[in-house]
């Protein structure tokens, strides 16, 4: 199991990367768009076949069991539990 904030942080970093800015430069708070507990619960599904999508500040974010974080269809990062 990853740290309680690892997946939400990875999502914020992926969105920032897709926009070419630093995470602290984003003008929104992730918890205004999705409950971090929902994202953290996905860590228990690591390696299984699943796909989860949601919209944050106008951008479609997708996470999957293969560990990918996609923003608007582009692979931007890897979920923390898949990083070695």
C-alpha cells in the first residue's frame, strides 16, 4: 500500500506536467474535484485490470491497473506503486 497521499499527489503532478507548470502553480485544489480517499482506494487494485476516469478543471484524467496516469488521453506519469 502506498502512502495515503501518494496517488492524489501523483495526479496533481501529472496535471501540472500536462500544463507545463509546477504543481503549486495550479489554480485549483484536487479535493474540489474528487475525494482523495477514492483515489487512495485504487492502490489496493494495483496490477488488476481496471480503468478509472474523472474530470479535473476541464481535463480528463484516467488511471488504470497498468499504472498509467493519462491526462486528456496522453500518458503523463505512472502511479506511485508502479515506480521502482
